[in-house]
C-alpha cells in the first residue's frame, strides 16, 4: 500500500513537503543523512560512525521519507517496526530542522501505526531529542541502559500514543 501525505510546513515559504515510502534508491541518501547529523557529533559520534541504511533495511521495514517537492530532496525520514511497535530510526536533515519536518513525520507515523492497529509506539530516544518527543505527546516510561561498545550512554525510553 502506497502512503503519501502532503503538508505545508515551516514559517519560511510554507513549502509543500510530501511523505512517501522510501525505496532502495534512497539508501545512500538516508545513510548520508544519519552519518552527517550534527546531533551525533562529539561524544555521540561513535553511534553513527559506519552506520548504514541499506536497501535491504528499506525493503524489510516501513521506512518513510519527507521530500521537498520538485527536487525529491530528502528532508527527513523515519522507520517504524510493527512487532513489537517501535520507532527504529528518525532523522531530520540539519538544514531542515525548525521547519516542522519532525512533527510532520510523527503525524505520518501515527497514521501508519493507527492503520496497523497499534495503540502506541515505543521510542528509545537519542538523549538530546527527548524534549522533541515529549513535545509531540510522548511520555517517559523508563531508561534503556547503555550497551557498549555500540551505545555508550543510557537513553530515554518513551511511549508515543497513536490516538
């Protein structure tokens, strides 16, 4: 089933942004977005060093991208796992932050989760992103402990209601 949503976002220009299902052709762009994210600089850099969003991941998961109209430029993306219900990845391009892309993606995620019959979605957040998730209605439910060497710090665990 193809899912696409178009919405006006951001104060600057109110450009229409479309959310569409990712394809294997998007893999390199999504990998680049993850690896270049300023949110993972400094002590968090090790988590995304060498990280890859491959075509196989895109084909086997529910991955959606927010794209700029006319250019198909990827502004952000998320991956939803249905069983168990969890937000696996969510990134917004550094230069697209503050334009409402994250909120658009969360709204789309809620729609996908609702269609799948889910009541809520687990989010294990990057520590600096916890405030964003709380601002879109997620509730803190616990802490996911560090798992060295891949993840060297504890992370907030939240629940995002779908309704």
